[in-house]
C-alpha cells in the first residue's frame, strides 16, 4: 500500500484529527502492518509496550476491565497502546475476527505530539509564566490593574487562582516589605470576564507594629466580582512544632507530568473509547504550574473515585528570592484542581457537573519556594446539598508543613458553565 493510501486511512483515526497533513505523512512512512487471526492476542497484560495501534479492519476486545460494555470493543479506526502507568500494557487485547492494524513503534510516538512537553531543566532557566500572570499595573497607591494574558489558564472565565494571586499581589504592594502574608480569606462573587481588565482596589484595615490587614475588591464593569482579606506579619521568634506528617509518595522526578499523563490516557485501552476520543480531540495546554500526580488511576470524569488527591507541583521557570512572590504563586496554584475532588464520589456515566469555588482560605506556616517541589495533599471530608468542603496541606520536600488550606465549592449537576459575566449562584 502506498503512502498516500496509508495517509487516507490514518486520517480517519480520531486520535490523528489534531495533526497536520505533514505529520500524517511522516507517520504513514514509519508505521508497520500487523495482522492477527481470531483469538490471537494483539497485546498481553504486563508485557512491554511496542507502541500505538490503529485498527484498520476487524474487531478486538479489551480484557481486564470490570466493564464489558461496547466501550471496550474496538472497531476500525479505534486506537490503543501506551498506558497510564507507563510502557507496560495494563490489559489483554484479543482479536475477535481477522484483524489488521497499523503499529506506530514506541521510538516514533513523538510524531503524535501536538504540544511537546517542556524540558524541566530549561523550565528552570526561563522566566516564569505565572509571574507574568500575576503582574499588575499600578494606577494609584491603592489601585491596580490586572489582565488575563493569552497563555493563562482559563475555563471559559477568569481562573479563580488568578483572582486570588493577583489580589494578594495587589495587597502585598501596599504593605512594607518586612511583613509577609500569613493568611488570606477570599470570596468569589461573580464570574470574571477574560476579555477585559480587572481592577483591584486595596483598603487599609490595619497597620500595626507587627501586623497589617488588607481588603482587596476586584471589579469588572463596575461590579465587585471577588473579595480578599489578607493578614501580614513581621517575622518574630516563637514556638515550633508539627503534628501533621507528610504521606510517603514517590519523588516527583520519577512521575510523569500532567500533560504526559493526559497523552497516556488517550491511548490506554482500559479507558472507555468515547472518553479517549473526546480527550484526543481537545488541545492539551501546558499550564504555568508543573503538576506530577502521585497516584495515576483509571478514573474518568464519568466514574466514581475517592474524594482525595495528592500531587507534587512547582512553578515552571525560576523565581527570585522574594518570599512574597513565592506565596502569591502558591495562592495562584492552590485553586487549579482543589474544588473538583468534591465531585469524585458522585460521578457517573452521562453526568454533566461543575465545581465553582465559593470561598478559599490559606494559612502560610513556614517559608517556601514555589519553584521547588511542594506536595499538595487534599481531601473532601463532606459534601451536602449543593456545597462541598475541601481541606488541604502542602509540604516541602523535607516534610515540613508550609501551607494549610480550605475551600468550599458549589457542586452542581447538569449545569453548563458558559463564559458570561454573571452571578455564580
């Protein structure tokens, strides 16, 4: 079969719809034809991965899933291969009829990348994207203007962590440098519009010898969309003890990035076919925060899972030694996934649901670096009616508790969150 014919066949594979015609041609030049008889094993559980398979003719079945629905019967132009847990197959795939596949070998799988994962070493040498996101224009002594820049994380609206981080940055700019934020409490009132600037007005509530307190009102279109209260303290000698223990987790260097994890989920045969097709069609954006999940799993947005999550994170790029900046970055990063785990025990196939932050609080206990690895341990102890409470702890690599967190979120089913300017409730 000539290259043009192979390109035409590959163009029907949902995974490859996001690639350019040049990328398809390169893949067509290196794929290998594989043929199987009925009953043959295409791949075997716990064996080393060969690459990514694209079905051309025939059918196959995925064995090893508790769900034997049609989602785990593979038909022409379906795909499978590299799994969540690395280069070892997590399931048996058996031919149900004569089967023809195209195999893209592992050493050619980089041809599937549309957003190559950045080099961690280079990340540390480049300026932080999150620092640019948190940058503000001073308009007056107590008035600042922030923006949602093109590369900032958005979810159809201003990301909650951006509001927290920018508001804290505004408050910090009005406090003497010897005082560092030790706690903040914030309230989300309206959905923010990503297309227009945000004005942050800082109110001086207290200026004492050792403490200072600020209130920040974030406004768009003349309305307050977000409020933050922050308390700052001058360093003082005092007591030191810690009862919380950091759980034992694999070092972050041994774990894959969030972006790599998503790429692996796309081709994992133990995940439903429709879910993999949906993820394959979406553009995977690199966040300004590098996240390494400690316990990768087969849970999806439509399957129940425990209301807890652990991951390592750090800012991409190198930050200055300014402790105030590091705390603003941690405040930004703290809201990326925090609210969502309250939905985990209630997910089911076909359910449409959303989590919206209502209030968000942090307590900073010890100095930290946001460009070095921090372990974020979070749990949702309870949800009732439309609200869920999530608590969290952040530890540095030495096991020191550096931040405690709480958040209450609005958990709603069958709600489509649209990028409009309006009330959250």
